[in-house]
């Protein structure tokens, strides 16, 4: 992923676009300028609470698309999942059962931030399941 795709770099671009200073963001977040600098240089990834505070600070400036882009970049920084909403929309083509179709229809009714939270939860559960399967396989291998 090139540097323009990183959360911190995108945040920097948005701050420049709206003529906002790093110190203004730091004051709004009640954090040090060094912490904001470490986010912008991608040395740190903000927590969910910090991200929410960033969105609150930028709310009057950002377009809905910029907010979604910022959220997607944060998700990518934390999980490696690129464009999670598109991934779920693409699964519509593979919905086989009525239950899957209902789930997708309900999912579409959620706001973008809730959709992102659902995706993160599902991905976390998938990883946990894979770890459990791997542990079970290792136990079976050692018992043989």
C-alpha cells in the first residue's frame, strides 16, 4: 500500500485541505502534539475512542465520503482489511440461503460506522475460530 493510503497520511492531507493545525487537533483530542505527530507519521494507530474524537473534531469539515475513507484507512491500519464495505457488498452475489439474504438486507440498513464495527467483530471471530482449529489440529497431531 503506498503512503497515500495510510491513515496518518490521509489525516494529514485532510488537515491541510481544511487549513487545520496539528496543535488544534491535539488540543481537541486532549493529547500531546507528539501523539498527533506519531499518528500522522503512522508510527501509532489511534484507538477507537481517539478515532471517534478525531471524527468529532473534523465533523463540520469532512464530506461523508472523506469520513468513510478515513474509517476504511483506520480499519486497514488495524486489520489489513482493505475496503471492508465493498467486500460485504460483493458477498451479495454469493448469498445462498434465505438466512444469508436476510442478514445482508439487515446489514445494508446499518450506518457506515456500525457496518464497520460488525465487519471487525466478524473478522475477529473468524480469526479466533481459525486459531481454535489450528490448536485442535496441533493437539490431534501430537496425540497420534
